C-alpha cells in the first residue's frame, strides 16, 4: 500500500516522476576477453560478442556493461589505456563496435562502457610526452610527478648511482602491492622525479588538480555519448583526487581496501564536482546517459556519489563482498537502506564482478556453494533497485584455481590476490577441442587463461536443455522480475528493512506485502505466511524453506 499523503492519491500520482529505466535495470557485465572468441586466437573479441548477443538478450537483462577494449598494452587487461576513444585490434575494429551498438539496441539492450579516469597506461602519448619533457614541464603537470630527495651521502648509500635517493615522495602503497611510486627516469642524474601509480607501474595516475585533465575526460565522455553509448561505468571513481600536497598516509595497507582505509588517497571532496559536471553532460543527451561508479567505500560515504545531481548508480560494495552470514547481510542491508534514505538513490546490487572470487566458491564451494550462489542470486534479484550480473554467474561458475604458470593478473604478480579465477573464458559447449565453444572458429589457439578439465559440465548449451539449471533459474527470475516490476506491490522502490529471524532466516521486508527470504541456517525454517512467487529451489514443504534456499514471498 502506498503511504497516504496529505495531498491525496490522485495528486500524488500526478506529481510522482516516471521511474527511469536504470532504477530497476539488470545489467550483464561482459569481460570481453573471456566472453566469446570470434577469430580463434584464444582471446575473446567483438566478433564473438556480436555472434553471442542473442544469448544475452534471451537472458532478459536490460543491458551490457563491457569492461575496457580500448588500445592498451594489456598490463592490467585493458585497465591501462593508451587511447580512450579507440579500439584495441586485439578485440576488433571501431566498425565492429558500431555494429555491436546497433545490434544491441535492436535487441533492446543498452550498452555501457568502462571509462578509466584515475590512471592511463604508461604508454599513453601524454605520459610519454611528460617523460620526454622533463622535470617542471607543463606536460608533467598532467600526472603526479614529484622530485625525490637527492642522496647527499658521500658513498651514495641507500641511493642510486645517479645521486637520486631511493626514497619515494611519500609512503603510499599500491593497491596491487608494493610502493605506489616509480622513478620517471631511473639512472638519470638530473631527473629525480617519481610518478604516482595507485595500481601497477604501467598505470600512472592522472593529476585531477590540473583542469586540463578534466577537459580531456569531458571530451572522452562526449565521444562515446555522441556515438550513442547508453552509459559509462567509472573505474575507481572515488580516487581521482588525492589529498592536497600528497601527505604521508597513516595507513600503509597495500590491498584493495588500502584505498578505502587511506583518507589521503580517496574520497576527496573535490571529486564530486566532476560527477556533477558529468551528470549534467549525461543529461544533455536524449535519452539521458547513465553513470555508474565503482565507489569502493562504506555505504554512507559511497551514497554521496549518487546524490541527485551526481551519478545515478554506485555499486554497493559492502554487499558485493558478503560471505554466507545472515547477521552480516542484515547489517549491511540496513546500512545501505540508511544511506538510501539519506541521499535518495537505491543501492546498486551486485554479488560478483571480474575482481572478486565467484560466489559459488565464496559461499562454500561444491554443491553447497552452488545452492547458496543460486539462493543469493534469487535474493538479489528480488531486492529493490538496479542489479548487475557478471558473465558466468548465471551459469553458477566456480572460481578456478588457475595454475601458477598461467596467471596473468598484475595484482598477483605484485603480491596481491589473484583475480584470474573469475576471468576464465566461458564454457558454451562441451567441445574441449573448440575451447568449450568459447572459440567460434578453429582449430583455435589455447584460451588466454586455461579452462579446467570438466569445464564443459557448466556449458551454456547443456544448461539450456536443463530446466533445473542455474541458467534456467536466472532466466526465470529475470522474466518474473520484468513482469512484476510494473506491479504496484513489487515495483515500488521503497527500499527494504532487513532482519534475521529464528533459525537464521534472513528477511528483507520490501513493503508490507512483499519480502525476500533466505534460509541461511542448517535447518528448514517456517516462512511468515504468504505465497511464494519464486524460489531458488522448489520448497521441500509448503510454507517452509529448506537450508540454502531463497524465496520471493507475497504476504497472505
Ligand atoms: C578497477 C577494475 C580492476 C582494475 C582496477 C585498476 O578496480 O575493476 O579490474 O584492476 O580498477 O584499473
């Protein structure tokens, strides 16, 4: 029931703005190099994605977010860009991209691209120009070049042969591990500059305090928006500005969360101005373009990036990282709800992406992990607000233990965790000779990351024949979501309140009429009275939910 407003229901309806498509959208993340390989070189590409677009459309999602395909030395699988408005030949041509966009739109799918404004590739022409121009030049002002102290000791102890000391400008650690600074010109006696890279040395950070950087990226946004791209996912959106003067950090943590816990490196107030400008730019286009942020901060801080005049969406990272723990789900759910009430925008739900251990494995692995991953998916798709799926999540793919010699992740190479296990090329068929259908032509080269033996057991072709498959469940959930979202009860974005009932039954109460339930304990639990609209597995007994099952329930 809608809350009764003093102006009465008629006026209320007239005043309510029509919901925007993105407020309830489900977007499918495509990691192009692992999705489908059209030319048989073992790396996924645009030809593969074009050929497989009907599969994505048939899933019933609203759009696709593609991770970077722009020209890049691929140090960080494309998150090190040399040309923000180009296409890496590894993936295809710009003509193919135009075709993709047209076909996707014809299938009713929107296309979001990744833009990486925190850093570029060290091969980017502007970084190369900065290196060549030398210390103190305007070219170096585009990045964070800082002179290191000279080594004043006689024997050069602790320093380099060049006379520059080995002490970087501050104590910041790279997200990937190791220090966040490298020498611009190692070995030079005159160039003592260091440059900042929050990620690998091949990814220098832009200096957003220089307005020329903002102008440059405004142009990048315009380029893609002019092409008809429907939106952009903003990489590391909270870290563009660093604390003035680049002071030492109180924390020296080098892991991804190091960014979060490091107040000098992220979440500076100035960054919001960028998103206000970009939102205004996005709304100059019809239809308005969507901005979704990778804002890896706690809910109350992250929600500030989705204030009415900033980005429309920011991933709910506190939710993305949850284990199988009802109290943690309820606490995070309520924290996100409190943030929504403060700043207006619904959380943007996700459980997986290309940086995170797959849910099947995270929730316990094997049969148990599979059940839980399905339950979590059903729960997520029942929550109010937009949601993102990561390719392969619909298949219930587990994290792969990629053999040491085959690992490609620069984070792992620098001592961090390895993210390759979530990036193994998709199994489309059971045909191992064809890289399990990942490669469309052949005989193909080996896939860029090896697919494990038995990968074909998860194949799309196989799951399409099986009414009990994970794929069938996701397709059904998306279909019901689409049908119900227009419904007065289900379609309201009123947020949700979370609690844990006896027996570790997690409940997200979306409205007086509708709730989502997840049985997170080890015994079956009785559901509050109502009818089950959808469940991850058929309930073993009427009115009860067996362990590791989830349901959408309409109250009696
Ligand atoms: C984001 C991306 C990740 C990448 C990093 C640096 O977190 O999702 O894959 O390594 O940014 O660009």
